[in-house]
């Protein structure tokens, strides 16, 4: 029997969130028999207009029981319809899991579905979410968060990361990777990964420098010397170092360290607790080298982050 995925929209919703349904569509194309039915829902059904002016035909939430509900976000934060809140409260009782993308977290919060749970939203509105709903444990620097049967994601394209993570939870990593490849997106930005990635912070203009950084991120276990990176993009080491520094504002070695720190921290947030294994997988080589990098850049050793991640996970289980 197919699992029904319902995307809940409302007047002024962000049309980009319709892309979440494409993730489940891709899973249907890859996996046989097709595992999902997808449907667009709203409070009363009928035509709903997005913030970009695109009209979408919907079914009433009360008329379609779903395995998973995903509440869309909006470009401009707005007060949710009271009738929609009522419908979501009712639907949550018979839905296996419920999720929200971007500002959709405000709608789940208004319905009381995020009380005493960890959640995230678009970074620009995370503090507003925390201020309005103090019973929520808002983490403004995560791509997505799962707390029990409730999932929330950061803004804009993070809706794709959330949808791929839902597919992975249902059908496993291999299928989720195949979906990501088909959609030409990363598999996967971990939920523990910062909304601001090291690559986006560097923002080089040169295609070759971007390619070197992409290559580095996919080969963190290797030495990744200047010579190796320069050879990959067909430049001399001297020219590569000069252009890299000019475009990123840092030496190649420092940029590689940022990528390794990002990967190591994401592994910790995802539940990996062996510091030695993380150091090996991310290319630091040994625990002490990774510890120095963490303290120098993040102000705390890796084990402090491990303890924090465990405490958060324990709290999820207790709730």
C-alpha cells in the first residue's frame, strides 16, 4: 500500500515548496512498486494562489488522510488561518509524521505541535520563532531537525533536504542517494549541518577554484596538498595558490580545514561519537590535530560537541 504524502498550502505559500513533491515523484520512478501517492492539500480545498501568483488545485485536509503531512512555508510571515490550525491539530492525531518547511514551523508551533520539541526554520526568522513560542527549543543553525514524529527544515531549498531525509527514513540510504542523483542535488546535507556551509562562505568566482573545493570536500580523507588540488584543476601550484587566496581570502590549507571541521561537526550532530573515527574519516588524521582545530575555530574540543549532541538526543527520547 502506498504512503500518501500531503503538502499543505495556504494563500501566499512559497511555490518553491512544491519541489518537495518532486522528491517523492523521483522515488516512485526509481522504486517499484511505487511507494508514494502525493497530494496537495489546503484548509478548505479548491484553488490556492502562491506568493508568486501560481494557482494550485488542492483537496481539503479533512478529505484526505495522509501518512505524512508537510506544511509549506511562505516568503512573508503571516498569521495562519485559525481553521487551518484546527485541521492540523486533528490531522496530527491520525498522521504518522508531520513536517514543516521554512516558516511552516510557525504554523506547527501555533497548533502546539512543536511544544517542548527541537525545531528549526529559516535562519532570518529563528529568533522570532523562539520569541513567539518559548516552549520550543529552536536551533537556528540546522538544515533540518527530526524530533520524534515531527520534522522541521530551514528555508528555501532546504525543503529538498527534508524531503530526501524523509525518503531515506522510509526506504534507506541507497534509494535516497539515487533520488538525489536523479534530481542533481547533494545527498545529503546532514540535518546537523549548518545553514551556512563552508563552501558558500568562500564564494569563489573562478570555476576552477569552485571545482577544487568540490573535489576537496569529496576527498577529505586524502592529503589534499596544494599540488594535488592544483593538478586536479590543471594549474601550477603557484598559480593555484595565488588565485585561491585572492578569491577566497584564505590559503588552501585553511579552507580545507574549514571543510573538515564542517564535516566532523556534522558527523557528531548525526550521532557519531568516536572522535578517533571522525578524525580519520574527515582527514584530520589523529584526534589531537582535530582537537586543536576545533578549539582554535569553534572554541570547544570535539568531545564537548559529542556530549552536547548526546544530551539533545537523550532529551528527545525523554520527551
